[in-house]
C-alpha cells in the first residue's frame, strides 16, 4: 500500500462535547505519549462555547488526570503545546472565519465532525465556501450516517460534493478494537481456520452486543433510531462482514471493503412473513438491573413509545460459503451483563467412536471472540479428562485462550481506546478500517427492509424486564432451529 502523506493539523468540531472529552482528546494524548503524532502536528478544537484557550486546556488536563492512567507531566507539556481552542459556528463560512488564522501553514488538515449528522452537509458547504476544503484535506464523519437509506444518501451527496470519496473517513469505532482487527489476523494469517470457515464445518454463528445501562437522558436521540438503527446497522453488520467476508487479495483499503460490500449484498432480504418467524423486537420494562431497581423505557421517556430497545434476528447469507448457516444477532439495553461477543459454533464430529459416558461428554468445538468487557479469543476443544475411571475414558471441553489482557499485562500496559487506531489511520491516510459510501448504503438498504417488514407485519416491541435477556421470543427464535444462545 502506497504511503499517503501524513496530516499536519486536526480540526475537531464539537470539541467540547462528550465524545471529544471522553474518547477523542484522550486518544490523541495517548498517541502523542507513544510518539505517533507527527512533528509539528497541531490540534484545534472548536465549538460554539465561548472559552479561552487556557480554560479549555484546563478542562482537558483535568479530564486526563481523572483517567486511571493519570497524566505524565512531560507528555502533557508537549500535547498541550499542540492544542488550541476556537469558538466558531461551523455551519456558515462567516461563522468559520475565526478558524482561518489557525489553519495558516497547514497543508493537509483533517476535519473531524463530532457533531450531529444533520449538520454534516452544512459544515462541508461552509468549509468549501471559506476555502478550507482543499484537495489535500480529509474529513472524518461519526456514525450514524443518516437514519435510513434516503437520509444517508442525502448526507453522502452533500459531503461528496465537497470531498472526494478517498478523502472521506466514515468512522465506526468497533473497527478500531484490537480483537476486531485480530479477527482478520486469525482468519487470514493462519492455515488452521480458513479451510474450515464455511458451511461444511460451521453450524451457526452468534453475535451479541449486550448493554446493562438504559437509555436515560439520551432518549431524544434513541427514540428516533432504536436498537435496529443505532447498533445493528453499523456495529453489528460490520462484525458480521468481518466474520463472513471472502479473503481479500491484499490489505489495500478497497480490497478489504470490496469483500465487505459483497457480504452486505448477499444478505437475504426480510419479508413480512419472515419478520414474525425470524425477528424479535423488545422494549425494557421496569425491573432489577445490577442489583438496583430500573425504570421502564417509557418512564424514562415520559410517555408511551413503540421504539425497540432490543432486537434479535436470524440472518441468512445467500452465497456458496454460507448457504444454510444461520447468523443469529441480538442486541439490547438493560440486559444482565455488558458483553460484545462473536461465537462461531462448529458442527459435531460426523461419527463418534466413543462409548458410555464419553459419548455423552462429547460437544462440538466453538470459537468465542470477546470484544468487551475483556478482549479474548477462546477455542473450545475436546480433551481427555485426567485420571482413570472404571467406565472407560471421560472427555471434557477445555479452552485455548488468546487473552490480550493476560498476554500483554505488565508494568505500563493499558487497554487502548479504539479511537487511537482509527485516528492514527486517518492521520496517515489509511482508510482500510473506515466505511465506504456503498458499504453504508448497502447496510441501510437491508436495515430498511427489516424495518419495512416489521411495519407490514404490525410488529410492536414486546416488553421484557430490565435485567433479563430480552423477550421470551428471543429464545424461541433460536430454539426453533434446535440451537440455543451461548450464555
């Protein structure tokens, strides 16, 4: 892959927002601590708030001091010297005028839009009108890119009128997680798995993204999107693509993204009939979560709502590799534990040579990839149980683990923020882990089909108690095929 010129300036729109304070600025600080920021690289945060540079730096410093890793004085001195703040209205060229002096001398700026997607088009037009959007500038967009295919296209057209596609970096922070990237290494750097990665040996795949917290004061956003559009359209379909895609010819950005698009185009569309048999919508009611009473979603919102906070789907991929292999996806709020996990369930041995208790002990192999709260890859294999018994051999399932925490723990070790990888790639111009326009729109096309099928079938969300694993229908969904959720 040809090396792109490194950026020399990052302009962070929404620089006082929650995402910037919790994720983006700490990520940039850690990149600086590890020596990854180019010499002379500058960071300009901007928002509407009227703040002095000193006040803004003091906020950033206090946020970093509050993190478990603490603050290194020498790193902060260097990082603080890179950092500036400008109050600006990003939606008009006139409002951006105050930003002009801070861009002087920057040849390859990055504009990071940590803003509402509804503002993306207006900000891009303003950047062009102000003369800031040059042929060497890049733009980073946070998800969600729209609410459906129509609005996604409108945003992509507006941004694309100012920035060429190769200069647009659509971010999904799940792709920056170590274990997600390790999935690529696991599949394509080992001869062990790829020959088995098909419908001849894999029985089914489960993807779970479970959250313990409720929606809380985020309900104005969440009520518009729901679990289907907020979580499944981007994070979960990205994970599905990485599991299911064909081997790319190389690690060039378009080679990888071409294969992901093929998966999205192979997803079997939902119909009204399939909506009832292959999907479940849920909304959490009052219950007990993490040992404390939890309000219902409608109580947090203040009125009745038909927004789903839980989704479970059976997804079929209509191609040669995956024909007949169901993918079961579930995600929800107010579930019993926080977990993001991919479980690859292999088929059982075609014939058991074991008799007696050993025959009953025999279970099929399973590859479990945990993304959070701990990052781990675990392969469950059958093994002879130690010792002797009068009834013959006994078997047990034991894990082979590639735990990142255990493997790399030690002095100075820390768990990286997923944004660190993605910010560094944006600075270096590597778009492999970013989402291309046709990829976004293919995902929305399929998700719109699911939403349309729900509407045609008149499927309202089923209530489930906060702290449970969702509506009873979620268990029936997978049990109808003779399988069970891996809990």
